[in-house]
C-alpha cells in the first residue's frame, strides 16, 4: 500500500495479479503508484476480502470477470465510489452477450475506457458515464536502427484474441527473406498456438518465438526493433502499442477500433484484421523504406507515432486518474 494511514483507502480489483505479467496487472500497479499521496491503494483479485472494511472506493478492471466484486460493492455501498475499467473483451464481446457484464455497466458511477474509439461501443444509456484515460509509459530514447535488415517484434501471449495465426502466416510468406526478421514474445496460453509457433520456426528461419519474457526485457526488444506488429482481433487499448510509440518504434496494426483509438484514424500502418498477405506486404514496404529503395513509409509512421506520443505521457494519465478518484471520493463522502 501507499500513503499515510489517515488517507482514504481505495481498492483496485484486478482479475490478473503480478504472476500473470499482463496488461491488467501493469495497469493496476501503475495506477497504485500514480495515486500515492492522495489515497492508500491496495490491489486484490476479488472483493470483499479480509481488508474490505477499510475501503471507501473501488476501481474494478473487467465488467465480466469482476462482476461479482462489482455487485458486492454496489450492494454494500449503493450508488457511490465505484469505477469500472473496460477491457477489449468487455467492449467488443462480453457486454453484448453477458448479462453480468452489462449489469456492471449499470452499477458503476464511472466507466473508464482506454482509447478514444471505445465510447462508441457502449450502450447509449451508459455512454455519458464514460471517460477516456489513455494509459501511460515512460519514454525511451529512439535507437538508430540498421539499414541492412528490418527486425519486427510482436508482443502478446499466444491466445486467439491476439491473432498470432496472422503473424504465423505472414512469416511463412516471408520465409525466403534474409533481410527481414520477426521476433514473437509471449507465453503459449493456448498450447495449440505454441505448437503452431514452433512449426512456424521450422518453416520460416527468420521467425523466432521467444516465449514469455520479463517486462523490462520486452521493452528492450521493442526499443531495438524497427517495428512492432500488433495483429489483435480485439483490444481495449494495448500496452505494447503505447510502449512502442514511447520508444520511437513505429507500429503495424490491425485496423480495429482498439488500435485506431490509440494510433488515430489516418495512421498509415494499418492492415485488415486477419490479412496475412497485407501484413507481409506492409513489412516488405517497410523493409524497402529502411533500405532506401523506395518510399518514405517508415519516416511517415515515425512522424505519426511521434505526434501521438504525448497522449501516453505519465503526467497526463496521472492527472486524469486523480480527477477520477477525486470524483469517486466525493460520491463516497456524499453518501
């Protein structure tokens, strides 16, 4: 926990904790640090728990996975102190099909979304409760990259939502290239996708699946790469996209709302979701651009990412989060 004992206590409910090494945990831990000095913050997997009596406000991640905790909070503290952070699976799958997820939207006083297209996915009745808080990361120096080859990296645990199959197929299309390398970082949450990654390494020598890595190692890989590939089917606002932008590493991304809401509608590095041929073609265009053999695509992507970078500054996220928690504490005090 952070802060003095006299401060109000807030709980962040996150279905994923430190051992998951994913975006939800990174968000919860970073927000705990951002709120130091204005309240005591603890992180838990479910609510209530042994420390629940001290909590006067809650931020819950996931409408569906935290639905029981959200309902319990609303029953104990009706109409006050509750913010819900919506993930990509919430926005683009669960709230359309899961009654508990939809009920979570109704119970929260504030709905936090992580990219600028996300409010459009919310039902009209609750959209006014939405506020966009872009996640943040520390900036890193953009490194000078070789013009003799192009190295791309994709980061994300191997599961269907991240569309690793698109990367596998693109890598096979580019298997004959000796000037284009693809690294793939992430644990095989789906064993079948792990087998597919190993098969791709055998078929495409320029593709490497590195498995899961610590967060700092992931950031170094992103910083050293010419490009980040982000092929997801659904996203609420991907950490790796902002980490690439903040490292001066341009992104090639599937054209889905979660990516457009991070990179902007006019970004030049999109490919249709699931289209391995289009991804491979973009990689080749970027390779030619790096080599000085045609076009200025890499320079254009770098400029566009630089223009978006201020959205992901820590001070911007901290300020927005302080406003959110201030509003939650006021509703708690009014009750």
